């Protein structure tokens, strides 16, 4: 079985090719295209074609997911090709990793290639190797329902069947969410042999993982009806446990479109049905005749008249069955529940019923929960009224924010993984698709994170974790945008490509020269009555104590359910600047700390996408940069409208200490702006020796071209910074690469 690219979750997209007037440069580690002859030969099991290719080309070839030739050969179970590749690499190929840290053994296990697994293990492949999120080869074999491969891993290779991944998912969770095409028909029946074998090996199907899911939750979500029945009958699981988001297994089945299974879980697998059956002393699959017979038999023993007369039946049962019931009412209630209500449970996530925070634009809480259906003409007129310029209306944006918060709030303080947003959004909102960035007027190619930052940064924070981990979304207060207009601009730029009369303000740019405005351009001094924070910040010469005084009543923090847009800490001016932007611009360290204590958004972007971290990095405010980076929600990789990051700005201004701070928090050293310039490109262009040195020590690429086919070395020489260019050349130390760069 081949290893198709779509089977590898995620992936690294290839950059579009650019027309260059000179030879393109390459260096070790830079990926080639996924159409290389070596990859094609390995994928097609063509060993003879591989033998005809240069060894270096075969060993260096990777596809767009980072899979090398050995990954494909192992996934195909092509042991002969595996043997050739391992010999060619002198054994090192067995440990080759994809972008998500998977080894060839992972793919052999995933595709059930037991013979290939055995051979790779003989070549010192690690049978317990953990990929991203601590995924092991055994977990993938279980997920794809390869029983014989699983037997080999556990019984011969000695792999622990009780292992868990980073999310706390056990082997039981993996088999319960097997792909539909591997689960058989009826759905889930083909999984039963593996599930029974795992249970004999000690796997606990009732165990929960990090999000509160047990095997029944996973099976319900995946639609495996027969596995759900087995979990009830043989493992004793009932749908009586909610996950961290408040969902029962029936909720998850319903969200995924498995409505018949959701109905079965409520009718036949609820904890309430099990309790009623226990009261009557019958099996959960008992039909109406059995239920009635048990009820009539027991009612004679528990009815008050029967007890008072001391009938032979009551005396016979006294001390045994009758002792199991508190009174006649319990027995009658159980029978009524099973016969008249079908034994149905009431397991539903109450949060889905509430549909949090949806009201009309004017804030009328009595307004309909969702916008009422309108005709096509009425919708057109409504949109035209809301958005004269053809863009999204206020109602569109507010509805999106409310729905987004409803989804995110289900996961509480743990945060919601961005990769699951599209699916979860559609599930919670009855099939409604997550809006596209283009619906809000964003650039072509903008992603979900960019859309959230542009449209909903006042209600949602993005938490960026370590490299390779999914960003998380956290709900914050829905503060207002444009709470108070600003009379003057605060930072101006003069990009080479910008028209002379273009509006100023914010870090609009592609890391081009910015300058702080002079004191004469600030708003004239104002009296302090009222102590409104925004006017004081615009003034620019106010004592920091006065600024802090404005926040003395703003101490409760931010509540996603409470609109506190009038509070000083969360205001914005006409350009989208918050007080935290101003503090980062002007170096108000104590004010910044106070604002962070009040849980203001650290990723709030102005109209050009600039964040407080970008301003602090541009101006070299190391203490404020440090404070911002301590906040787990701060997105160090966030780009503005020109894809420029905080690291670009620190490098452009030569703030080496800020460069180091940002890199210590997983900033992307070779991030490119819209002109494909990297932070090193800007540091080299401006001759900042210390910043260049810091970036080189952090593995920045001095040979990476921008759209004009200029690499950092050429940019430094072109601007007369020969010392900087020589430092980069010395860091490479490869005459061949230098010759290609010339």
C-alpha cells in the first residue's frame, strides 16, 4: 500500500518558483520539489530506476511532507528497496525523520507492512520512536486496524500496549477513531477483533484522555456503531460522562453527522437506561414483554397493599429483591421510563442549547438568537445598508465573533486548537461554514489566524506554543474597536513603494525606515481633568503616574461575557492602537506591566496589522519585549499586513538584544515578508553588525534570496557594508556556495 501525501497530516507547502536572472542557490537542508525522480521511483517500487540515479540525489530527495525514499519504500512494504537505501546511506536512513518527526518504521506500521517492520527493527530502527505529539508506530498500526502488525509490536518487539501520547490518548482511543474505510460494514464491526485483543492485553477502554474523551466518545465521533455496542455490552461503558467541553458521546456523534448513532446512544446506551434496567433486574436489550413481566412480578412485592397484607409473594421476596427498592415509586418510575420514554437518556451539552452571546447589533438581548432568514433581495439590501463599500457589515462581524466565542468557550482555559476550528464551527452551528478571510476583505491567501487577528483580536487571543504544536485560541472580552478617535498620528513611515500622500500611522511596513514623530507633531498639552488615558498618551509628555492613575478603577480584568469597552485599558483609537501599543512605542514600562495585569490583548493589531510586540521590538524596548513574551498568549510569529514580524523590526533597527529575546521564544529566524526579505536581509541591508552576528548564530540563512534575487550578502555589499558581508561569508565557509552567490 502506497503512502499518499494526504495520509500525512499537515504538511509544508512549497514556495512558488520565481523567475531569476541568475542561477538559483541551494544549500544542505533546503528542500527540493516533491516530483523528484528519486521519490517517484520509490513510490512506484522501481528499484532499478533508483539504482540509475546518483546516490546523493536519492538520499537527499524528500517530498512536500518531508518523506524520503525510505519512508515510501517502508510504507509500500518494499523490503528490497529498503535494503538498497539503507546500504546506500550506511544505515543512517533508518532514522530519517519527516517534518512531523515520523520515521520509516512509522509508515511501515501505519500501512500494516509487518515484514518491513521486522526488517527495519533488525537494522536498529527504534520500535518505540515517538513522532510529533508522542505518536508511536504501534499507535498508527492500531489506528489503521492492522491486528497482525500490532501483535508483532507487542508480542515480539516488546512494545508497551498501555502507552499514551501527548494528549493522553491510549491505544483504546486510537482503535476507537479508526478511519471509516478501515472499520468495516456494519460500521465498526471490523474493529472488534483488534479491540478484543487489546482488552486482553490490559487496555482500559473507560480511561479518559486530556480532553475528557473515553473510547465511547471517540467511537461516537467516528460513527463506529458496532464498536459502540461492544463497548456497552462487553466493557460496560455508558454514555454518562461529559468531556471537558461538556459533550456526551451522543453530542459528538450528532456533531459529526451520525444522527442514527446519536439516537441509539441516547436510547440504548444512556446511564439513565442502565439505571432503570437495574431497578427492574433485566438486561438493557430486554423487549417490552420481558419488561412487563419483570414489572408485574416485582410490583406485587413492593406495592403498599401487598406489603400490608403480607402476601406469600411478598414474604417470599422480602429481604431479597424487595430490599433493593426504596419504595414502589422507584419501580414504577423505572418501568415508565423504559416503556413510555423508550429508556432514552437526556445527555445533551447544555452549552449547545444556550447559543451564547448572540444578540442583535444594537445589543438588545431580547433580539432573536440567530439572524432570521430573509429573501435574497432583503439580504442584499441589508448587506448594502451595513457595508456601503461592499465589505462585511457590522452584523456579519458581530455574528462571527459571537459564534467564534461560543466554540472557543467550550474548551475553557485550556484553549481551542486552531486546526480543529473549521470542523468544530460547522458542528456547533448546524453546518454553517467558517467564514473565509476574503469575506472580510483580507488579502488573497490569508489564513485563519490572520483572519482572527484582523477581525476578532478584541475577543480572541492566539497562543503560539513550541514549534510543531497547534496554536490555541483563548476567549477574552469583546472590547470595542474604535472606542475613541485619535487626533494625530504617532509613528510614520516612508516606504519606497508608498505614494507620498498615503496615510501614516502604525507599523505598516515591510520593515522599511520608520521614525518616531517629533514632539511638535503631538497633540498640544491638555489639562488633566477627567484623566482619560488616550488623550494623555497622545500628548506624549505626561508623567507615567498620571497614566497609571487612569487605570485605578480598571482592575477586574477581562470577562468574555462582559463588554467593558469603555474601560481605559481596552480602548482603541481611530487607527486601532490600544494603550499597550502606546506603552510599547513610548517605553512606558510600568504602564505596560499594569495593562498586562489587566489581561489586555497582547496580539491586538492596528489597521495595518502592527502589534505592541512589533512596536517594542522596533524601538528596542527590551523590558517591554520581555514582559510581552512572558504572556503565553503573545504570538511572536505574528505578521502585519505586509507579513513583517517583530523579528524583522528588531533586525532592521539593529536591536541585537531584542533579536535574541524573540528567538528564545520561538520566533522564526528565516521568516519572509511580502518581498521575501528575512530578518537577516534587513539587518545586513542596514549594516547592523551585532544583529547580523546574533542571527547567524541562530542559523539564519545568508544565501536566501528575496524577490529581487538578492541575498543578505549581496544586500550588505550593495550598501557598502563589507564587514557585514565578510562575516556572513565566513559563517558559510563553503567556497562552492560562495561562488554560486557571486
